């Protein structure tokens, strides 16, 4: 008898995808659509909520049609999403009252500085594990309420709902019956106490967010909702939800303390499992919920890089020097070295371990012969150097790391994966299934619906496709990383 498929909705920063997975973690089908990025002012990034929804609905319908044509049943849906992107919508109509403010957006930087000046930073970090930074959702929500006419009064009356993208999708999938999220997404809002596992009244008061806006919070594997038949043509349980980086950690089966994964999508995010202990970083990394299962929270330390794959997208759409991401490997391989050119892709500020919201991107070392190959290589190298900064911070926090599991679209590039091993000076493990973010959401849905019986069963699915071992001379490594450190120093807003 054929086992049922698991449908994963992977709503990302630049595209919406629906993937169907077999029980062994292999891909049965995939549908994907890119959508529009809006940049209304410097440092601002927005999405159209209706385009988020329409692209998600379209790829789900396409994937489900493929399952139906093959006479395959779908057991459940898992959702994974761009985490801190913020939406506020009308509870009656389901329509957003403002464009979605994307996690990369820096418009609330001044508000964060004001909150720090008022002495709130320590309280926020102690309860949330996060820093007062415009990256997170809380100040975005308050901004919308203050900028949209009448929004704050309507929120106080309970007429509006706030949610990260997962909440918005579940609202639409159920025609407004369910307003919910999971602990990984709630934990990225600045409003959720990750130690008490609840929305925090003091935090909401500090940030100016009425608690009436907030969704119900569940475990990452839970009975979230059942889709309305009028939406997808079937009543399917949504049984797993996790923010994209948490889902990737689950897809990489990083279930034991000390296991670490690094995901390369629009941004890059490195997550180290710390078990049931929430360890506070002393080097500007975040303490976060890795996942919550059966009421037990597993924590992680995370480093966040705002621009990774987005740098390649900039090469394509901004500069026009490549037609597709696949070209970058050959361009980088055509050079013996980086010609002393460094790109610091601080297009929306610098994330960990710098947290410099005012920094902006810069290219250093350009000469008359700096062409597409040099700039492309600098973009790829920047991802590796930023990862090095995260790894060094984790090591200074006491982590002992000898391998890193990588995933995401960028690591299909062999040159980048090898250069990453060279710069980090450790082994890089690339799995057979690199779409681990979508896979993690499917795993959660499968756990809740009985497709899988345990985490050990998931671990047995993981297979290595290739291991990259460092082969760079130590003197060269020191020279290129010193060049990066100098470029970072000159990019910082206080330089």
C-alpha cells in the first residue's frame, strides 16, 4: 500500500513554494512562484499580502493536482515561513491594513534606539532571548498601528489581528476560523517569553502592542487547523508549523545538543541546538526556541545574516551581470583569487554579531580590471566570511564545533561549499536532500499525524550527499579573513 504524501508550504522571502514529500524525505513534486519585492524608502522592504496569499494558493493547488493525477493521498500540511515578516489584518474581511513589513526592513531602528535609551533592552533580552532590533516583529506591529489611521483604536477594540506569515496563511486557509502560530514564530516577535512559553503583558506594554491582536500559540507539531474545502478543494489538517530556520534545523535532524546547521537562502542563519537549556550568548547571538514538541521546549543559539542569496539576486536583478544563480560557480572558479575585492552586503544593515542597523553595503578594492567575475566571487565569498563571523561568536560562547550541516539553494554551488570549508577550517556536510526547510515542516506534520513515530525515525532519513574538507593554506586563510575584517570595519556606521 502506498504511503501518503506530506505537503509542505514554504512561504519564503522571495518566493512561495509547495513541496510534496515521500515518507523517506525524498521529493515527489514541487511548485514555486517568485513574487514582488517593494522598497518604498532606503532600508524599507515590503510585500503585498495578497501576492503572498495568491502565490501560496497557486503553488498549493498545483502540487495537490500533481498528487491527484498520480492517485496519491496527502496526509497533512506543514507550514514554514519567513519568520519576522509582519502583517496586521481586519478580522472581518481578512484584508491586511498595510503592506507586509519584511524581516529585512529597518524602518523602526530609531524606535529601537529609543527603547534602549529608556532602559528596556535588558528586560527584553532576558525574556525573549532577542535584541532590541528592527529585525523583529514587535516594533513593526506598533509602527503599523501608529501610522495607519484609526488602526490603534481598532486594535484596542479587538477588530484587528496580528500575525507572522504562518498565521496569515492559516487564517486564509480556514476562511478566518483560526488565528494561531507556533512557539518558534511567536518567539521572534519581542512579545513572547520563551522561558514561560506565553505572550508577555510587560513586553506588549513596552512595545505598545495590544494583546488582543495576538494569535494562539501551539507546539510546533500540533492540530493547528483543518483547511476549508472551498480553499484547497479538500479538508486537510495543518499539523506542523515552524519558522524557516527552525524547520531547517528539524529537516537537518539537529535534535541533539551541539548539532549545528547553517541555511543559505535569502539570508543565512546558523542554529546550534542547546537542548532544554536556554543559554544566553555573550557575543550578540540570539537565544531562541529551536522547536517545542509535546510541551517540551528545545532551545538554540542562532546567528542571523541578513543577506546571503539576496546578494546573488542583486547581481542578477540589480547589476545585471548574471542571468541566473547557476552562473556564479563558473565565474568564481575562473579566478585564482579574489583580487583583493570584498563585498560587504549590508543592504539592510548588518546582523549578528554586529547588529548595525545603519550600516549599508560597500565594495572595496576595485580596480580598472574588476569585472563580473571578481564582483560575483566577492558576493559568494561574503557569505562565507559572514558565516565565519557567526561560527567564531559561537565558539567564543563555548561551543565546540567540528562539522556544520548546510542546506538551502546556495550550497548546491560546489565552489561556495568548498570555500566555506576553507574559511571555516572545518568539514561541511551537505545532505542529499538540501530542501531541508520545507522538509522540516513536513516532518512536523508527519509527527503529529502518525506518519512518523519518533525523532529517531526522522534521523534515520538523513543522508549525506557530499562532505567538503578544508584545503586552504593557513597563511592564505589568515590573509583573506584579515581583508574581510578590514572591509567590515570600514562599512560600520560608526567608522
